[in-house]
C-alpha cells in the first residue's frame, strides 16, 4: 500500500469470489483482513455489506486502492498511439477478451515496459468503493507482480526466465525480453493438469531450453506436490520464490494467507 498524505488509506483486493483488505494501523503497521464472502451475492454486494458491517471500514476512508484480477491486454506504446481513431477501447478489449462486455475499461501506461495495459473493473464494484471512499485508484493485481519479477529477477543473470504466479484459481505466466514484456497470459489453474499444460505450452511456444533456462514459481498451486513433480520432469531449473527474501524481509511477507500481490509496496 503506497504511502499517502491524503489521510486514511486502504487497499481493497477483489477477486472473482474473494475480498480482502489491507489497512494501516495507528502504529504504522499493516493489518490484513480477509472477508468471508456470502454465497449467492455478487462481490460488489459483499463489498457493500463489508463497508456497512466491518469496524475497520467504518471510520471514513480518504483514499482507496482497488485491486482487481481481470485479464490484461498489452500493446506497445507506439502501436497504441497509432490505433485507428474509430477503434474504441471497448472494441479493442472485446476483440481479445470475451465475457467482460459492459465493464469499465481501464487504460494504464506501463512506462518501464514501453507498453500500455488495458483491463476491466466491474461497474457496480467500482461504484461501491467510490460511494464509501473520497478518492479511488483502480489497479490490476498483476501489474506490481510483473514489475517485481522484472526488477528482482529478470535483470540479474543471463539465463532466459519464465515466471508463473498462481492466484485466484488461475496462473499468470510471463516472460521479459529486451526490457519489454514478451509474453503475458492468464490461464485457468483450477486443476493441476490444466496448469501443467498451460505452463509447458508457454515454455515450448517461447522456445525455452529444458536444461538451461529458468522457471520461477510463486503462489498457491493446485495439487502442489504432483504439479511440482511433473514440471520437474520437463524443466530442470525450477525456482520457488521465497516470499520473505524476495520482499527483503518485509513484515507483510509474514502475514499468513495474504496474496503475494498485496504484499508488494
């Protein structure tokens, strides 16, 4: 959660069927609040209920960072700048991703990668936050993760690297090359067999070397032992990212159950 002079701030993470909050306490520490979703209600309705009932949300919030898990499409800056003027952001996103019609489209420059990212946020969800917080910024959970992978791991060493981040029953797979995001995609990872297939599909598609290139893994994997064993059959150099070490022993890394993307500051 970025420091702010705006007063009381909060980070809200809204997954497909989950909600969690990160608040700043009076002593400067952070408190993680996972919220028990009520089935039969939308995430937006659950969030409205949380604002009504949870003590840590009652005192008024000046600034909220809303983190969403919707898929991202990436375009090089020069390509985005030269798009046909008649092509709307809605048209552009819908031509690549289905199932998000009617959601708000958010455009975010990614200057470090010379790219522009587009993702969506549910309109009702966004409205609930703006109704309860004075100022709201909407971000995608994968942005800080990409940035962290790039700064911490990609720029060290000469080996090619593929990154896999497991979260929200999905796996985000990415690779960098020449200071840009070469490959980035989100795959369903509800089942370990699917996760194995998608990671190895990306590995092969990118021409990765079985013995020489690196696979970095982080997050909650389905059937972890089986999946790790199967991956090791095809990839020699697999690295489990140590969260605490990766985040320089940040106190947030010690909070059980907190998604990795919420720990990055």
